[in-house]
C-alpha cells in the first residue's frame, strides 16, 4: 500500500485550506450490513481507532433499519415487541459508539437509514402486519415497492408521528451530535400517494379533483414534494426544540432526480433553512460525471450562503466495488479546487482498503494532492 501510495503522489499540488469557523466534516457512514463494526464493543473500539488514524472526525451510524433499532427502544418494544436489532440483544451499540468516539473527539450522528421504508423484500414486514392502514399505495391500489424497498405512507400523520417519536427518543436519551436522514427520509417514491388519506388531502386543495393517473405529473409531484418539505420542517423544528444544538443533516439523492423519483426537493429545504448539513449522494464512477454533478450543485442548486453546509457524499465501497486511488485523488482535488474542505464516504469498510491514503490526505499538516492525470 505504501508503495502504491508513493507512486500516486509522486507529483504534488498544494491546496490551501480555506479558513472557516468550524472544522470541515470528514465523515463515514457506519452500517450493520456488510460490516461487523457494531457487533461487539471491541469491534467498535477498533472502528473508532481506524477512523481516528485516518482523520475521520464524524461517524453517521445506522440507528433505524429493517424495522428495528440499533439501540434499546421503548417505542419499538411497545410496537413490535422487539426493542433492538436481535443481533445486538443485551447491548447498546449506539451508546458504546458514542462513548468510544467522543473519547477521540469524533462526532456521532444517528442515521435513520430506512426512513419511511417499512422493509426490504418482506412484503411489508412487521410494521405493516401491525398497521396495515399505514401502507403506501400506487395507482393500482397495491403496496408501493421500489428497488425492493416496501414503503409506509409517509404522507399520513400517524406514520409521521411514529418517525418523529423515534428521532426524539434518540435525541432525548443519547449524547449524539446530530441526526441524519437520507434518500428515504423525508422521502416517498413518486409512485405513491394514491391511498385514500392522501387522495382526500389532494382533493381538499384541488376542488375535489382526483390526482393524475400519471405519477410523475409535474403538479402532482410538486404537491407531494411540498408535503415532504413540510415534514422536513417538522423534523427540524421538533429536534431543535428538544436540543437547539443538535445538527440536522440530510443525505438525499441528486437533484432533480431526487424530486422526480422520491419527492425530495432538497434545494427548497436549504432555501427555507430546514437543514444544517447537506450531503448529496454524488455517487459517480468517473471524474467527468463527478465533476459535472458537483458543478450543478454549486452553480444551480445551492445558495452561496449555504456553501459551508455542503459536503459531497462519495462512494467508497459497495459490494466488491472500490474506487481506485487515482479516481479518489481526483475527486478530492476537484472538491478542494471548489473550496470544499471535506467529504463523507459510503461506507466505513472502505477505509480498510486505503488507510495510508486517508492518513496522508487528512492528517498531513501540509495537505497535498496528486495532480489530475491529463486526459
């Protein structure tokens, strides 16, 4: 690894660090899928140690997925009878991670990964068995399933109350630094909204008219995206009411795809001041595509006043895929050229492949980067 790193950084280019009041975010997502990082206290210690050794200062840890929590939840115990992901019975991985991370001055965000999704390839799972009236519906009256994920009706106030209660349970009981939603919170597939409750709400605003049959009708998308924006406001206000210092972070899909497919109008969230930290998933596999998306965000989707709230999400590992070091270096150099001093990686396990690279990038006081390879 050292030899490979040396080859890649033979030619350096100095990049000055833009002065800012707060330390730049250098983060990773930490999951309970394709990773054993949360499986024991010892594993958590090793995870935090690697983050510290590679300059990572923020961990976004999964807190809610598969209709279970990674902490003992009274809400879930009362609802489903299962107070914590059964892999962690008898432990509190969230508490353990916070304790170990804070020893190293690493921030921890509670990541509500599944958001309004009820389950994955389970035909609705335990949540919809308990509350069938919470199911989202497509234009044919069927449960909304998109890319294998099955969905609760995120337009319904009872479903919204449920998600808020989980978020506040964590905010009120754990010494976390922030909370995070993603491409499933606040979000709904644009195929959804044909349940009786949402149709009635739409009719109230449209003189009794039925919603368009075409799920991507512009005005229909706009109306439902507005409902998601309203819930984003509620998350922000209720969390800040519980703890004014809590950081509200969101990691949506790229816009405008995020709005067309999942009703996430996140540029509006930013404009309205409902988000403290925005981390769009700029998951691309070549530098031209990455740079193009970054330019769109900076030029068209993000107001200058919100620049310091923006950090790109970078794909570091998925399945057997890892970006090569040259591509990694190019993405980071492009970020720095645009004044972006940090990034967030999906996901933690990828750090293990390139620890020397991240140590050089983030812990070397004279931060330097390889020149872009000429096309």
